[in-house]
């Protein structure tokens, strides 16, 4: 993209100086207390609290799942925080030993009365907050009050930031100001608690001034007419009001609410439009997200982590110090009756560790929230032992501000170590994120990478460029050595994204790889380094989620509204395409089910399937009633065994796609398999034999009368893996052979449906 632009374009660009800019005495976003000067914040959310008359708390949904709750005021052993001094010592000392220098104190209500409530005792009891300040005395740790902008629990002490912010400059968010001033009176200005002010964390603002920190959860506004400028300036008005009333200079770390989240708030801060304005406010100390991914409502760890990197990178590029969230995941079924579960696994922990290394953030925070994460705030738990505690402790103890990308893996274009001549912008290629543009001849971008082993890497590069011009050109270099030169074709627009491919031979170890722009006027979103040309193959028969493609041209991802599915792809135009790497287990004929949606304002859509450039079939997509009103259509293909490149070509757009499923055509059935002059007296499904088995078994069923019959097999996750009978059958006894070649060991369920009769059997495959 050329650097010839006007002021309307400049207004949407993000500030590209990093958050490490020196201002005044200190570093913006670093701690400022004596003994902690210029340390990055390494914090953990910690719920202090009481038992109350022996009543166990966290019984928001009493019943069978009550025993799942992590009762965690201190060490997850159900000890009383406030009645046992040794318990207080243990909790604070454990966090310090883990490398934490700030504990985030959750607070919901005014002092002067005990607001204790059994559903949230740690947040609503003012005495618990006093005890935390007292326990931290003479300890090498600080405290930050963490305030929810709208109390989420029914009947909790009511106050709302969202409903009254930004308000008027001279009277901003009065109910919320009262809460903050109450805490200031209690912990900074109370002469009877003289040691406590030293424990309240301070941070340097953009001008090098020290400010006492308030952390705000879920910042947004429900007021009408709020603009980016009014919202941003409201925080300085808040700080000015508090200073006028108390003489205390305060600042804020903000948990910005993504626009995708199903929470209240008509106005939500955007890194692209609000971010540059927030960066100008003296009271803004950092962006410190609480747990930004839970609102996505997804169970896909890799998708969430990818979104999290894009979300974080966008805010980092505003220039505001960013404190990176390392929450270990979420198990919503423990607290809420839904199925959002992610992150309690090695992949999540390893990927989060890599994310900490590759982003130029000013600190890290383990802000656990609900479910099993409650007990991860710096101490081991009964449920999960020391695994997550040890992992988080390693991050805290070894944290340093750096940007190192470990290969294989994806490098977001904006997560550079250094650059010359380029700018960032918001992109339309999936989730909240940035791309890098304004690439002119001779510009360059440096990335610090670590290649664990030397050798050839396959590099996918996500690019966009206007059509009708000469090709762009780029190079990847290490020092003076040019690793590869690649061409950048036109894609039809600055936000029409396409993935191109090249290879590079890299030496082992840490090194700086330079993306050099030999011929410019193109945009880049990311580079993906792989040791194999394909990350993974989709096993056929089986289902392929639409977004799990190896490559594509012209399509976009969106949140799906269909239960059990998180993402769909769409915005199809004629000649757009998606490619999937498939591994066909058995040669033969397959039914292909496609989950599609098309608004009725369009007559119909269409598509084709190709395997290794050979035409397989074409299909039509009828109107379904809306872009998120899903229907299943079907077609048939013949596939040879082995690995293939499957391409879905859009012959007529627009329409949306949620998933594709390949089902092996039914095996032939002998009927009747048992000769008898008399039909069976009743419908019956018999246990398969043998069971357990490998690789084949026989399923036996009786039909007392002719009719349509369906016999399908599902894995334990509910995915169909075989279609053994589907059609009209005369009355009789039937035996169907099922061969499990290509399937793994485990439990499978076979389901018979005939004339209103249904039955299910369980088969066990042992290999």
C-alpha cells in the first residue's frame, strides 16, 4: 500500500511506537513503589474471604456439581482465610515464591458494613480486604484493587460504571467515584492504618508521574451518544475528580471488552479508533485484560489462542503498555450450565508460554475467573495439584520483556522486533487484528525467531494486493544471506487475502530473520513456518470444520450461531476457493454433507469439489432463510485412498459454509440374512458380535414389517463414522458387517431407526 495518504486515513492508523517509550522519570506502565521501581507487573488475581458461620460458599447452582467448586480463600484446602494466621502467611508467601509482585484484590462494595454474601464472599466482605492488606505487611508484594464495572452477581452491592460513564466532565461516573474514594479513605487516608498505603501498588504514567492503581474489569458504556473521544477523555475526568476530592493521584489499568462478547455495553473501546485516544490520556496506565477469551463461547484452544494473539497485538500497537493475560483456561460447567471448556491441557500451557515470549508486553497477569481456575491464583489446588501452579510460576520467575518467535509456528506481521518504513492497520481477515501495509521498495521488518533444528521450513505468507499491477516481491534474509525470494500476485484489493507459499532453509538457534520488500505496494498479515508442507490431514470418512482449511482465497471467518459450532466461513464470491488436506482411509463412494446458509434474497449459490485438480462433482445451494439459518445439503463423490488436496470452488456466490462431512456409502446387506418363512414378531436390535473386536463385527436386527431403515455408527463425541443401512427393506432378519479399518480404538455407538422404533448398542474396538 502506497504511503501517499490523506488525513482521513491517518486518523485510523495506530500509534506505532512501542510501550517502552521513556517518559519523565520512569517507564510508562512499570511499578513505581519504593523497592519495585521499573519492575514489570507480575500479578495474580486472588480471592480473599471468610467462611461464614460454617456455610460453604460457591453453591450458586446447588446440586450434583457442588463438589466440583474450588473453595479457595487461600490454598484450596478449605481453610478459613481470616481465622488462621498461618493460612494467611501460606497464601501470600506462596505467591511471592511463585514470582508474583502484585496481588489483585477483587472488591465489590462499600466498607462500613459487612457486605458478606455466600455467593461471592471474597469480593463482598470488606473485612477480607482489610485482612489481605494486613497479611501483605512486611512482605515483598503489592496490592491493586480490582473493580467490576457492573456487579454481575444478583443481590450484590449495586453500583455501575457502565451506566454512568463517561457522564459529565465535572461529575463522571458518580456512583463509581464513590466506590473508589471509599477505598482511598480506607487504605490510603485512614490514620489508624498508617502502614497500609505502602502496599497499594503505584505505576508510572506516560509522563513519569506515580499514580495509585485501580484496575477496572469489563470497561464499556451503556450511555447513548458516547464517542471514542468522550470515552477516552472520561478516565482523565475520573482521575481529576478523585484528585480534587481526596488529593490522591490515581490511574487505571483497563480490561477492554471485545466487540464479539455477549455482555452489556453499547459502547466498547476499539484498539483501532479508541486506542490512539486512550494512549493520550495521562490516567491510562496499561491495558490489563481480565480473561478476554471466555466470551467467545468456544472450545477450540487453537482458535482462541490465535484470536488472543491478534487481540493483544492490536492493543500493543496503540502504544499503551499491555499486561498480558495468562489465564490457564476455563471450565464453565462448574459455575454455569453450559459447555465452554478449554485450556486445562499441555497444549494451552505451552502455547501461552510461547505467546508470552513473542509479544512485547509490559507484564503478565494470571487473572483466574470461575470454575477450576479459581485455585490457580498462585497456589496449588486439590483438583489439579501443582501442574498449573508450577507452569505459571515458571512464567512469573523467568518473565522478561522480549519478542521471540519459536518455530514452527505463526508470526503475526505486526509482532516485529524492529522495522523500517511500514505501518499497521485494522484488517478484515478474521478476528480483531492488524496487518502491516504501506510497504514500499526497500522497507523491511525484522523478527527474532528460534529454530530448534536446522533444515527446510515451509513458509505460508498471508498477503493482499490490488489487481492489475505488476507483481510485488519479497525476500526472507538472515544477515546477508537471502533464504528465499517470493512473488506477490494481485488479489483484488487491499483486504482480499490470499496465502502464498515458499520454502527457506534455516540454521538452528535464535536469529533475526528479515522480511525485505524488494517490490512493494502490498499488505501482509502473517507468516507461518512449518516443518511439513501440511500441518495436519483430515481423516475421511469424517467431518471437516469449514475454518480448518490449509489454504483459501477470498473467504472470511465469522462466529457461528449454531450450537456445537464456533466458526463458519463465508462472504463467498464467484471463483473464491478453500483447500483442505484430506487422508482417505478407504477407496469408494461417499455421501458429502455440506452445512450451508444463504439469504432468500439470492436465488441460489453453487460450488464444485475437486481432488488434486480433478473434478469430482458440482452442487447447488438453495436459500435457507438467512445468513445464519443453516441447512444440510448433500452430494456424492468417488475418492481413492490416500492423501489428497481437496478444493471447494465457489461457482456462484454468495453463501456461507459451516462444515463438510464425508460418509462412506452403505455396505451391501444380505436380506434376509437368516432364511425364515415367518417374519420376526417385533423390532429388535441385538448386541454386535464379537465385542470387543478388531477389525470387524456383525450387527444383527429384526424387522417385523417392511419400511425405511437407518443404521448409523457414532463415536463418543457424537460424530458419525459409518452409515451401515439407509433405505427401504422388506420384513426379515438382517446381519450387517462393520469393518473399522481407519478408526481408532475406543467405544462406538450404533443406532437403529425403523418405523418409529429406535435402539442403541455399544461396540468396543480394541487395536
